[in-house]
């Protein structure tokens, strides 16, 4: 039977703009767009995409208005026009919120000549340039004095609701700025001279890393003081940033601190990449909401131009590529924000990508906000681990283990949320399991929170080097997790993904796990094999009795020529994975090998199954839903008063790099949710337009979906 359209309520006008503006649009203007902007066409597009707010270029690297600051470079095609003023007037007439886009991290030769002390200086004493512009220093008068005056001017003339800036963090960590401002400030605040080089063994460099984060947050607070004072308490300076917890470290963006401060999060994470996939966008929403709160609106800039191995700013992204990224983000709590570069496009296909998703979002927004995730598993991360364990190998040491678990749990349809290690005390009550994916750096306070979680009956899944380093990345004299696990760290065994070679002759990671005859349930599904391919590094451990070994390590041996490919040591006593129960009742699983890292690298299904099985075992029977049937699905369950909402996003066939050309339907799918005091009488399918009466049995409500195309939202009421 078909379903009537959900009646939507108008946005509450009493709410501030940052709480009621749920759909955004951005035309990132080019210098020649003052000659190209067809305002009537764009006004129609605003209606077609149902946007409630727009982002328009204002000033900084390029000004789109007649600024009183002679050194602020004006767009080449601007002439005597005030394009910012025209844009703002049309947006206000359409009833839209307006954010002024800034880009403040570089300036022209004339500007540098007037204020050479405001720009980044390298170790040779030379100013640093990029694309013909000089990079401004975040600690100089450019950020502290000049930009505040530009903000005041824009506020006085155009009254925007706020400001965005995707380059607010300035120069990357690759450069230790040696300008006078940095030298003086670093000395005053740390008592040290600037480090001579990027060397994590140098205490001054480690201090510089933390200091550099603080410098960016100081500017965030400064700019917000200016916008509040001159534009009112609801005029916000918002920056922009990538949501991957390991990407912002290159620009010293402290996601935790920004999440604590910002009333709306403007996320600039426009597309998937080869290492993550579409599931990254659902993760983006969960991670940022965990930092900023589930009532915070989190728009994300979503690309409609070609991104990937090659970027084409004026070419149209394949529709399925753009739409699936948008849809998975919405499933994770992201608000859609279309993004085009240039007001005039010869490839007009890109304007067809966003409207269907934006309209669906409008029709279903009552189900997409004011809700909370139903997930009992926490995947832990921290900035300290990224910085002081990842160091110059963040991708291998930190990102791969994290994304290995993300993909394994997505594939197994396990509900999880990202948890910052500092937030474990806050979030622990709603979680049954914490995963520590090679979380080598654990501070003393974070360890205490993990210990308290286990002492309260929580379960842990631990891998690799977790807990072996202090807050600066220095090796601890003792293994603090030993108190929880009863496991003692010894030395490192042979093997390692870090020694991968394209030549079979020298492949050092040709190693395996040996499975015993009597199997733990984590090894279910492997009944027809006595070994499992591994390919990673084992840490030598011994257990004091709490945890028992479930499998052992088979060391590497030659892979080529084939005549040499036989196991030199088919059996050892080296534990590869251990499991047991904590005295408080929780379950503890420890991977002595970096299975998460290797799965993130290789995507070998056996390793993904191992990770998922370990998490399932640790969670026991507390999973709030099950989804059975074919396909690679991203599943996210939420609760609302009197409702449960389950997103099913079909990622089948999209796990390889490239561009998604066609969505392959899968089915049938059987979906069940645990009742826990909630008994639904109907399940409305908000994409296919059907209403199904669920089957209620043994504490579960179950429905069947014959075919799933790109996505479905099931609303249980």
C-alpha cells in the first residue's frame, strides 16, 4: 500500500538561523564571475534545490565588493560592481540565510611589500609562496589586526549571518614559520626557541605541535569575538574543515575544540577517496555530532564537479557518485550543501545531481533531526594518538587501523559511534563495547576512563600497540592496560606490513595465523581451514590467565619461487589473539597482531570477518538491530520520541576507487529491530513509498524489503 506524504512543519522562525537552516547552497565564485552571474537562473536553482541558506564569496584572498582597504585584491572582473551586495540582496529577498566566504591565508606582492613581517618565513629566512601569493602567518598582524578590520567592514555593509573560511588554519605543519611573531610568541609561551627541524625526538618540536593547535584556536576565538561584538551574538565565524579525524592534523585544526565552540559545524569534506569510500560520509556525521552534540546542524560541502584521481572543476561528477555521497552523509546526520565552482558552467549536467536528494531531504526532514543514534559500540580516537604515534606515518599507523574497523563493522552491519578518548567518561553509559584500534598513545586520564569502563562491566576490543606510549609518544616503562587485560608485552615478532615490496622475492609479510582444533566462537565461519592469511606485525605478549590464546602466529617464509613456498615454522607458541572475561563481567579481546591495519590496507575478507566477529562477541546479544541479505550496506538506527528510524544505504559495487556509474539493487533484505519497550505498529519506507506491518516475535519487530536500490529510510512508529 502506498504512503501519504509526510506533512512538514515550517521552520521555527524563533530559532536562530544556525538551528533552522538545514539545506545550503554554494557557488564558489571565480574572479570572472562578476561578468557571468545570471541571478535569475540562480534564484530558480535555489528554489529547485530547496536551500534555506547560501554561501557567497566576500573577501580575503579576493574581494567581491568595493573594499575600503586598498591592499585587499579585487576580483579581476569586478570593475565598479558590488557582486557581494547584489548576491546578499537577492538571497535576503528569497528569505535565505547568508554566510560570507573568506579565504585569508595568502595575499599579493603589493601586500607583502607593505607588510613583510606578516607572512610566513622558512628556515632560510625566505617568505613562503603558493601560486604567486604569499602565505600569511597565523600569529602576525595579518590575522590579529587586519582580518578583524575586514570582518568589521563586511558586517557593517552587508550584515551576513556569519562567515566561513576553508583556509583559516594558515600554513601547514610542513613549514615551521620563523617570522618575528612566531619566534616571540613561542618563546614567551613555552620558554623555548623554535625547533630547528621537524623532529619528534626533539621536545621543542613536540611542544611546537601542541602550541600550533592552540594558535589556531586563539584565532577562532578572536574572530568570533569580533563577529559577536559588531554583528550580534548570532553572527558567527565558523571556519571550515575536513571531518576525517586524521586529515585536519596537517593543518593544526583541533576538531574537539572546534566542536566544543561552534554552534553550527561547516564541514568541507566534498567526496570520498580511494582509501575510505562512501561510508566515510556517514562516519563524518557521527564523528562531528559526537563532538558538537546531536542537536547541532552540520552542513557539508558536497562536490558536483569531478573529484578523484584527477579533478576537473568545470566537469560534472557522475550523478550516482555525487548522490550516494550526499545520501550516506544524510544517513549519518549531515545536512546537504551543494557546491559548484563558478557561476557559469558549460557542463550543465552537474546541476542535475543535487536537486533530487535535496528535495527528498526537505520532504523527510522531520525524521532527520532531533534524533539520537542507537549504537552500543564506541570506536575510540584521539588527536594525541594521531600526532605522537602517527607522527610522519599517520596513514599507516593510525588511519589504516581506524578505517579497517570502520569498514569491517559497516560490512557486518554493526552499529557504532566514534568516541574521542577524552569523551569516554561522558559517553560510556550508553556503550557496551569500546574499541581501541592501535591507540598507542593513551594519556593517564584516558587510561583511567578505560579502566573505569571495564570496571563497570564494559567490554573492550584492543589491537596492536594500544596503551604502550605516553601523551608525548614516548614508550611507557609499563603497559597500563595490563591491569585490565592481564597481558604483559614482551618484544616484537617477525613480520610487518611496513616492509611490503612489489617483488615476490622479498615479501616479508607472508605470514599466517594457526587456528586450533577447538575453536572460540570468534573463529566461527573458518571451520574448513586451519590457517588464515595475516600479513602484518605481531607483538609478543604473555597472558597472566585472564585471557586465553585463540590462535597463534606462523612466521613469514618465502613466497617465490613456488618450490620454496613452504612453512619453515608451521607452529609456534606466539599468541595472535586472546580473549576472556574481566572480573567485572565485561569481555576483553586483544589482537596481538595489527589485523585492523592490514584489513584497512588489503580488504581481505577473512580479516574483516575476524574484526567483526571479535566485536560481535564482545557486544554479546545487545545489538539493537539486524539486517540480513546480500550487499554492502551502511546501516544507521536512530530514536525519536515514539519512533525508530533506520537508514539503509546501498554501497554494493562501490568499494573500489573510480567513479560510481550505476547503482546495483540488492535484495531481499530482512530487517529487525529490538523492541526494548518500543512496539511499532507500522514501518514506513520513505523512499519506495510503502507501509509495512511488522511481524512482532520474541522481542523483535521484523519486516522484509524485496529490493533495495540506492537507499531506504524505514520509519517505525
